[in-house]
């Protein structure tokens, strides 16, 4: 049994250190529980569930296997009785051995990078056939997001999966339907219900990301470059959920999601954005590099009353409104109340979203 250890630390993580002894792992039993939950949700409606993954969109396959493709595509084929076949490219073949329970592995050289050998493994159609997909099969396919009528009028035939995969399935199966919501629905998505181990991993990632951002803030100095500041993020080698964002002044800050540069140097009175994301957590802060309002440029005159105070109150209202059982529209309305209008402040994204091993899995916080 794992111990719960209470440690008094600096409120801003000044002396927080991650002790590997107390970091839990996703065990074989947890993976099996996840698979059972998926099969119970599916019932007898589908003969197969086929789950797509690539370097950026790995989370649904990783959720069931612990495997995340680092360079190529991957496909996880699950039968109604729980049989699993993982289809990978050449560079994923050895990496499959990190899965700590039995899963059948198939090499599909077509998943490899351009110019790699194509003389080993099987063709994708043969792999699908060997997994039992045929003219009587009803296949549920899982992409990395689901389209709606807001995206395409005929969205029912649109999948966030490469065409060469869906076309190969269509050649064999009786029907194919998008079931991505099984994993990322705001209401019943499997990845949005965390066990204690996942919560502990998310908390660890959150503290590390927050500590990194704080460490950059306290080490800022005039004349340093964005890259020099980024060295204070305290990145420790664990997989990241997004590229680090450390930017000074406009236009770099205005890009919103830019990587740091060697050229841009910090000047007094500039705006700054700092973001750090490990899998399961992201911390991002926007600040001004000044000791007081008088050090800000003339165009920021009055911004304390116009921008900083109402925006801070919006954050406060969000934290006061969010909680287990809260209605997401109420959280949205509470966060908007101090601002009056999101458009007035240039806010274009939702005030909050779900996060998993991917940085944004879905969001229920919308008008």
C-alpha cells in the first residue's frame, strides 16, 4: 500500500521537489479496467473499435496501452471480445515492448516515414482482415476529434483519421461510424474520469509546470533573451504536452503560441507570456515587466483599471464557480461577468477546458 505523505512546502513551490518514490504508475490492472469500461460502453453495437494515433494525437491509444508513437502513425484494433492488435511502423516496433501486458503487434511498413524500407510486415488491408474485419463488420472508428454540422454539412462521413486508413476499412467493412466521443465527450468521455493514480500524476505535472513558470518569473532580468529565460523552466525530461512558450513584447507575445527566440531581448515595461506544459498539465501566465504602472509604455496608460483588475476578477470568479457538480454554463457566465464581453478583451477561446495526456481534449465551457 502506498503512503500519503504530507510535506510543508513554500506556497509558491520554492522548495518543492518531486520524490520519485511517491510518483505512482499506470499499472496493467488500470489498463485492463479501462478496456473493460470501453467494451461495456460499446456493448454489442460494434464488432470492432479502431483507434488512430500519431505523434501529436496519441492519447486515445496511449490511454489503453501506454504506447505513444514517436514518429509514425499507429492503429489499435479492438474486437468485441477484447482482443487487441496494435499496428505500428518500423520505428514503433521495438517501442511496443514498453507495453506491460500482452498485445498482438503487427508491422505495417506503410506507417513508416518516407524512404524507409517497405519490404517487411503486412499490408494494412491484410492486417485489418486478419483482425476479423469483413463484410459483416460494423466498425467504430476513433480519431482525435469529432466533427459536427458546424464543421461540415455532411459531417457523419468525416473522420479525423487519414484517408488511407478509413479507405482501407471501407473496402472490407459493412459500415464505419465515428465513435471518438467514447473517449472525449464532455459528458461521458472515458478519459475525463480519472482514477486516484491519474489524479496524482496530474497534480505532480501541475506543480512542476507551475514551479517552472514561477522560476522563470523570479529570474527575469532586463536584456536577457527569450531562450535564456526559457532555461529557467526546469524541464526535467518528462514528455511535454506543448512546446514551451516564453515570449517578450509585441509581436512575439501577440502570436500567442510561439516558441522562444534567441533574438528578442527583454526590455523594461514590456508584456511577457510564459507557458510550460507537461502531459496532464499546463501553466501559462501573462505579465508585465515593471515595478509599477509608471514604468509601462504610454499606450498602457489606464490598463490597471481597464484590463488588469477586471481580468483578475474574472479569474477569481472562475475559481469560485468551478467545482464538482457545477454547471459549465454557470462557470462561463461567472467568468464573463466582470469583463462584460470577452470580445472587448480579445478573448477568443473558451474559459477553461479538459486536459489529459494531450493538452486539450475537449471543453464544456462555452456560451
